[in-house]
């Protein structure tokens, strides 16, 4: 039986280790510790503990949300806020940090966003999303236009808007990773 990510995080904390240190131990004579590929939030009333990934919305790919060693903390959110106010009934959510000024004045570099990872292209609605474009993670305003076209824009007028066709050449690295549902600002 493969241990779940949340059990490994709890075990690491109980042993006074980081998840990376724990993953250095072998689960069998010749292999690495087997980790469930889905690192999700953990509900423990009255909180939902959301993994805060040590990745920034300007570099990386979706698989980063499956690497336990990139979880720098499990941040508690009030369960009634996540489930009720935000209406997120599942645990496929994550926290990441914003890099750059393209989404100012709403989001600044160093701010933290909560991303609903199920609200990608299949469950798309217009709004602020984390997208993957040419191996970079970006936080952008995304609008769906007719003909499977997405208009991508920054809130900072110094940055140009652009459009991407969902049916563009197959080698184009583009995906809607998830919708930003909450933002926490750093007061400087």
C-alpha cells in the first residue's frame, strides 16, 4: 500500500524531519519511498490544511504540484470559508507565490494565491487563473472567446494582452492549471 502524501507530511513532522528528509529513506531494499502522486489539502475539522508549494507563478510545470519535497508548509484555512464561502468541496487546492508586477495593482510579487486545481480548462470560467505557457507558470486574467480562443491579459497596463487558440500547434506548451480563488497580500 502506498502512503498518501498527507500521511507522509504528518509522519515527517512527527519525526522532526522535512518531507524531503523523510523521502530519502527507502521503503524497500532497492527503491525510493513511494508517494501518492496527488498532494492535496487535508480536511481536519475545523480547518482545511492547504499545501503551500515552494514554487512561484513564473517558472515550473504542473507536475510540480505532485512533488512532496516542494511543500514548504501546510497552511490552515477555516473549513467553513473554503467549503462555504469559496464553494470548494474538494481538496485539489494549493497555495503558490506570485512573482513579478504584471498583475498589479491586485496582486504583487511575493503575494500568495490559493489555486483551485480542478478549475482548469474542463471546468473553465473567466477570471484570474494560473496558466502554463512555454514551461512557465503565470498568473493572468483569462477570458474564453468564441472558437476555443483564450484572451490572456495582465492587469498592469505595461504588459500586452495576447490570444491563444486551444487548438494551436501540438508542440505549444499551454494549459490552464487552475483558477485563483483567494489572494493574500504581503504588506511591505
